[in-house]
C-alpha cells in the first residue's frame, strides 16, 4: 500500500507522533526502524539475545556496533576478540534490518499503510562519509553497502523538524550544536529525494498529528491513482 518513514533529529517526537498517527490513519501499522532495542516491538531472537547480554553487562540497549575507528588518535585498540564481537554484531544488525523490512513487506501485501518510526538508511547516511568511522570491519562495509544500494526506500519520507533550541529543550541530551548538525544532515539528505516532506513540529501536537495524517492520506491517494 504505502510505506512512510518519520525521521528527524532527537526531540522531534518521532515515536509519539508515529504511534498517534498510526492510530488515526485507516489501515495503518506502526513499525519501529531504529537501533534502540528497548523501543522495538519486533525483532529477531538473536537480537533479543544481544539485548539481554548488553543489559547483563550494563551496556547500552542499542543494536549498533561501535563505529569509531580503533586506530584513530586516542581510541582504545579493539583486539581480536573485540573485532570478532563487532563483526558478529554488524552481521546481526544486517539480519535485523532486513527482518524488519520483511515484516513491512508483509504488512504492505495485506494492504496496510506502514508507518516507520525512524529509518535505518536515514539514521546512518551521515556516517557513510565519516572519516572517523571504522572501515576495517568487513561486516561494517557490507552493512553500509547494503543500506546504500539495496535497502528499500520508503514511498514517503516525512522529516519532523523544529529549531535546534526547541529540539534541545525537549530532549536535553547532547549539545545545541549537535542537534543543529543532525537537523542539517536530515534536511540536506532529504533535498535529494522527490518524496521528502518537512513538517514543523513546533506547533500544538494535535495540529502536527493532523498535518502528518493529511500528508500521508494525500500520498496514498496519489499512489492509488498512479496504479
């Protein structure tokens, strides 16, 4: 039917808006497409095992492997065991990303509008050209290549946006500069896509929800007309 990704910098309210829009748009299904394992309601058994291990070790409950080059100045050497762990985690991440895409295809085949909370390509695209990223890992290189070249793109990308100071006030992690940098990354990447829409979230929630839902409805109608 229609695959819609809600993307944007931290503080934009992606999860809240995606869930609320999925509740009001007919035939809509919500699907989390990010790396925070605690936020995902759909995942592989191997990913659940990774989550439990990371919890037991006091690590962050995310899916991604460390992305910093261990040969960079000041970085801690990874060692053979660390390299093996990172390779395995990237392999699992590839499997998890494609598993969730299979779930999305299943929903779409059943006539649903699938609303993605985040999207792996959009969350990772800025790191593809990051000179400090670790290129030594084979699975890391395969992961990035698959996302860039083969991973399916949504039919519609909605960037939830607001001034950096608003986003930072909502979610105080990091700096204002980091928030503005991430905003610009999403907006500049989106400028390359014809199916990219920016929606201002610095408005009353009910107005934002209606605006997002109306945008999705128009896109779904246009796609049906083309078919």
